[in-house]
C-alpha cells in the first residue's frame, strides 16, 4: 500500500487546506467548570459550531487552554463542524487547585472528562482527541473510557521504552513552568531554558548509590521489604503504587520527596525505588503489566512520532505492545506515522530546500487529524496504511504492513583496525581502542533527540565532536550502492573500564561526500543497568563486559558515495546527565579510562536493519 496523493498533500502542509464550513463569527465560545469526582473544578473552553449535536474534539492540556498556538487549531476544527472541548489540567491555567501534581491525577481526571463530554447534548457520540507531549500522555487514560472513540497521541507513549540515564537539559525549566505551585515561573519553558543554561552546565552529575537509600527508609513503613531482594522490593513497591488511588499516589510521592506539590523532577527522582525499567511516563497510567494495560484500552489509537523525538523509542515500543496485546478491533485498526521531525521542532534538515514537509514538526495537523477522524467515523480505517514512515536520505514517505519491518535483515558491522567499519568479523587475537572520559569535560550534545530552544534538535553535523580525543570513530568505505536502514538499532560492545560505574554512548551518522557527519541516533547505556532484570550492579575495574546498547530507531537511506559511521564516547551532555564514575562513593568526579575490545573473541559491532 502506498501513501495516497491526498495524504501526501496534507503531510506537506503546515496550515489547514480543507475548506471551512462555518465562519469564525459563527462559532459560539463558552467557558465552563467541569467538576471532577473529588470536587475539584477544571476550567474548560467550548467551541461550538452552529450545527449540533456534532462530533467532538476533546483535549486536556497543561500549557494553557487559551494559548494562541492552541486556539488556532481549535477554531479550525470548530469551523469544520467539530465541537471542541479543551480543558486546563488540574493545577494549571484557570483550573483548581493552587498546585500541580505532575501526571498523578490523569487517570481519574481523564476518565471524568470523557464521561462529562459524552453526557452533553452537543456531543453526537464521536469523541476524538489530539495533541502532543503532555497533551499526548493524558490521552492514554482517556482511551480507557468506553465512550472514547479515537485518540491521536503525538510524541507520546505508555512509558514502556526504557532509558538508563536521566534527561538533563530543559527538564529543570519544564519543572519550573508547568502548573501552579511554589517556585514556579511565569515564563514559558522555551524562554526559561536559555536563562538557566549556566545552571544546566553546572549541574547534572550522576552519583547515586547502587541501592537507593529510600528503600531502607520504606522498609520501616513496609516491613515486607526486609525479606526481599532489591529487585523484588522494587517490584513489590511498584505493584503497591499501582494499586493506590490517584490521591494516594500523590500523597506517597509528596511524603517521599518532601515536596508540597509533585514536579517532573520529583517523579523522575523516585524512579530508583521502582527500578530503572519504570520510566517517568509509566506514571500517566500506572500498571504492573503493560500487556494488561493495553488490553484495557477502548479507543482506536493513531500514534504520531518523529525520528528525532526524545521519546521515539517509547512510541514504537508502545506500538509493538498494541499490536500484540490490544483487544480487537483496536489491534487491527491502530495506525502509526513516523515523521522526520523532532519533539517540538523540525528534525531532519537534509534537503529542506526541496522538501516542504521537512519545515514543520507535524504537530496537531488539522487536515491530517480530520482525515483520520473521518476514516474512523465512516469505517474506512482499513484504507489507511498500517505504518507510514519517512525515509530520510531518500526524503520520501513510505508504508509498511507492520513495525519492525518484516523484510529488514539485521546486519552486523564490526569495529575494525584504524577506525574501519566492516561487515566481516575480526580475526585478530588481541585488539582494542582506548580513550579517557572526564566528567568535567563531557562529550557535548550538539543536537539529535532533544527538546531545546538553545541547541538545534534533529540532524546536525557531528564531525567536530567526532574529532575529540574522548571519542572513537569507525567508518565504512564509500558505499557503492544505496543502503536503506530502517528499524531498531543496537550495539554490542565488549568493554572494560577503570571505573565501578560509567556510561557508554554509541552514535550512528551518515557521512556525506563533503565530510559532514549527519547524526541519526545516539544511544547511551549506564553500565550499572546493563542487566535490568538483575538491577544495578557495579563493574569490576579492568574486567571485560559485553554491553548491549539500545540505539533506538531510524529510517535512513545512506546514498551511494556516502559512508556509514559509528562513534563511541561516554557522554551526551547535557542531553543526559553525566556519570561521575564514582558509583555513589563521596568525592569529586574522576576520569575513567575506557577500553573497547574488538578482537575475534570480543567482536564489538553494531547491528543495522537493512531493507
């Protein structure tokens, strides 16, 4: 199946091209308070077209329901015959109370909002949603309501994608700008981030003990934990946390962190008591078993993510979970589109002069969303390709029957002598490369899978970074034909370190004939989390370990004459926090000598899915 001419046309557009049915003056605007089950009132704006009842676009947002950038698409939907109900989340905008608890009340409030919308006389029974990031996350709880029809969560997932280090850049600004509460700024985070850049670079040192001290504290409250291993205790606590009500979870986190209200940083900080496999987005709709979680969904999802989104791995892991465990007909009707964008801005920039679709981030496209809604309403979802993705390098939209692509062949590329990268395995008895990682001068972030208004998200030239002494680089000969790499990437490195804990980062880039190295992905593993089922464990300095590093996903055509390059370092800062190499011991950060082995017994390589 191919992408239809209509969708191709829509995907190039940044503005609605579908003709409006009604004039702006015809749309009736109202503001109401919607009462949640605990009596808290949430401010909600209604955009009502003249012809009622109507299908509904229901949106919940922490970013201000009357923000200029949001009002325009809401009015566009209304002018095309949809009633729109947009609500400030609890503790944000004009909604009660005077503080905001990040993610924790979304299961209750999302369900109550859908219940309220479905009971209004202007609702014809169709309820869809749309929106990205936090607005995407809150759609998953809404999707558990039987009267929700479809959701379009953008740059969002169920939190099943795992990362082993914490995001650092922009997170401090996000925590200080979303919602009401003490120490919150009136500035939006895109203005606050550059003002906090000095703080960002002065902080972000990771030096946590291998077992969280909070587990010992919690064992005083929960004596059951004393008889359990660390991993068992973490699983027990997560199960108990999932069994709590929203209010009880908020009380638990506040008590644990000492915060008067729960910020993004607070939710991130309690992760070690549950284990590194529980990501921050799992708190949107907490569940012990993600498979059972998707089995409880009732609304057809259309996922939208981008190759440079900072959670693209989670969106695609969520997709695989849906395909395996969602109930019918939801499983068969679910769809996904992967664009060339980053989280908040355009992502892939090669060929922008000739390709209009590269200029925008594809968020909340009115025409695209309307086309999807119409397909759901008239039962023509089967006419949509199951997977639509953008093949970078070729700069064209592609379709697939599923993800990962069944036809992709995992192909190993081995690290070789003199910085070579080949498909033939090494035969040397002893071979290794070495570098020194200094946390006080970490390998810097220059772009990629980030949310930032300081650094450029998306494809950037990383050739200058690759010339640093703390970076190892391996490159193929110029390709004699086009090579399409589409799917999940991983690296298997045999490494040793002088440190008891450290990080390893592996980046894939597309080297152009003029010498630029265009970043595609950069995956990082915190070595203590090399086996999530065993929990955090130290390294024995000097001992060789096989590390499997999740490099996430991409879809790129390496053109004939280009070269495939892999580089290895121990930081991507300030995208991720930087490892002090101390393993929780007191003291100043120390440098680590890192060795990457690449002999016949230790064939370090990356695996690329080639179509």
